[in-house]
C-alpha cells in the first residue's frame, strides 16, 4: 500500500528510482498547510534516459497483439476498483477537494480504462474488395511510438487516464509528467499499473517543472504530446511541440457561461449551478464562472445566494464538508487578486468568500464568492479565475445571451437552464462552444465521447478520449493489393 513517503520517486523502465542530489520540493495538505511529502524535479537528462527506455520498450510492445495488450487494462481496472477509496483519500490530501468529489473523479478515471479495454474494436480499420478490377484496399491503424502527457493539479487521477490507457492500448509507450503540486495520486496509480503486469518501459512517471516539460517537447523520440492546463501554457506547448514535428493536443483554460432562462426549474437549476461554480472549489476547466440571467430570474438568484451562504467549507477529508480549500497558498493569492479586481472595477459583492480565510488555521481556504452587477468588459467576466468566484451578468433575451457567450475568447463548455425545448435547441445550435449542457451544470462528456473544447480552450485537431484519442495515438495506413 502507498504511504506518504518522505520523498516521491520516479518510475522509469519498470523500476522506482530515487533522485539523489536533487532539490526536494514540499507537497502540502491544502487543508492544513502541513508538508506531507517532498518531490524531486526531473532534469533534461532524466527525460532523455526515460525516452530512450520507452522507445526500446515500444519496439517490443507494438508487436504484442491488441487483444493481449488490453488484458493489462482489464487487470488494472480491477485494481483501481479495489483501491478507489484509498486513491480518493490520497487525492483529497494533496489537492484539497472533498473525498466525495475526489471519488467522482476516480470513477471517471476508471471509465477511461474501461473504454480503452475496447481497443480491439476501436482500432479496427476498413476494407473494400475490388476498388478496381482485381485490386482490394484496406486501411489499418498503427501506433506512433513514445507519447507523453503533461497534466494539471485539479484531476490527478482522471486527466492522466484521458491519455495513457488509450495510448498504451493502441501500442504506444508513455511518459507522464503530472503537476508537481500533486505527485502522490499519480504515484499510487502507477504502482497499481505496475502490479497489473505492464512490461517495463511501457509506462513511465517523471515529476518536475518547466525543464522536464521543455525536454519532452523537444525530445526527438517523443512523437506525440498531450497537455491539459491554462491557455497560455497550452498555446506554448502546442507551438513548441509542433515546431519539433510532434503531434499535439493541448487543452487550455475556460470561461464557462451558465445561461438561465425565466422558465427554468428553480430548485434543480440552483443545485446544478451550485455544483458547477463551487464544486472542486471552482478549480476545474468545466466550472461555471459566469451566470447569465435572462430577463426576470430574481427568485432563482435569491435561492442560489441562500444556498451559497450555507455551504459548509472545511477540510475535504472531513465528513459533511461541501467545499475544500484551494490547492496552494500561491493559487489562493491569485484568486484573491481577481476578487480585488472585481471590486475595483465596480462589481457588487453579493457573497464575500474572504470571510472564510481566517477560520481555518494553516489551510488555503477561500469561501464561495458571488459578484452582481458585472459588466461583460470586466476582468472577472473575461479571464479564467480557476477558483470559487461566480459573476452574474443580466441580459434581456436569449439572443443577447448567445452573443455574450460567443464574444468570449474561450469555448470550452456552457449550459442553458430552461423548460423550453426551442430555446434549448436554438442555444445548443448557435453557441460557439465545444461542449453544451441542457439543464446540466457540468457538461463533461463520457469516456467514449471527445472532450471537445473550441477557440482558446484547445490547440490541435484531435481531442482527448473517445474516438479522437484513438486517431490521435495512431497513424493510418492505406494498403492497395493485387495478386497475380
């Protein structure tokens, strides 16, 4: 069983490695500020050594029949199921989110593995007899080689599994560089993958910061890069990796709008909006951060504000907690900066989350914050905050709501709350956003559909998970045959 070790290790070529002589960076419990582990950062030399080992493993792994490759993931899924509660507790301890929230993300991670187990069908090509007289044509999919994933702090179990189960089941090998803020969860899930019997070098885990990222983006043996993080970094990853000839999918940030029509079901809409805006302390790219009130929705706002004020804030590991702390003191300071900008630019503070900062000693707490009187040009209405801050903008009708959403530089997700099918259909058709919810607060697609952000929320062509992932992690080859 994984324990909070004094120093986190790298997992390379099938073995756990210490990194002697490196500076060790502290990992803290966001609810207490206590150091729970320390982690070394990989150097360019570590990346090179790992990439070479992964490439050597690829030359063998690609020859393993796909029906045999997925057997590892059947065993892995079973181990993840058995250890799901443990993984959720580890995740909560380093990320801060509630154990229930963590458990939901672990369940989504397991669903990714389930879909990857279907790779014998997902990788199937096509064939046609007699495309010309005596000539048959078929297409097949073949793996790329060494692939790498760079993942964020907010979903350390789920987001890596958007990537490596698909890549490995397709016949590639993989290097994961998770967020340096949350190395414990990826370490535990890597231990279970090792226990599932994956051959050495097929999956590798390196911790680190920019040096490791830049080394992966430039390494000649790394064929594909998958990234999830902020939009500025996503753009940098996309441009840098593409300049080195790599295939790239880079998922960026978001500014997600929740449009509420006057005919919306108040009770159900409030619950959905509450979870969307303040679940995971707002630290997710699918969080609703702008509530667009169409016409007269004052009863809904009154009900929402009452619920927001009643949210139980505390240690995510404690029973009954509904929202935990932010991940680090630095991130909390960043979110506080946005709250101060909202006040300075004239927004009306309806609920002040700063009141929760002093009631928890040592933790990085900030309560849910709601601004009213927000104008579209304000900073809090335009930029990604990535924290528990909800801005309320009033518009006169559905057309104005659609224009507001389409004016955003982001296009990750949006939701409309309405009882009218025509409004829902019109909205879903016209908004320039990759994922749309109808009476759903968090429109997160299941593992067999792609995570399809638009605009500055995504750089690349093929999205994460679903059939897009199979296409991303494979090359397509067309074979024309004639026999004499």
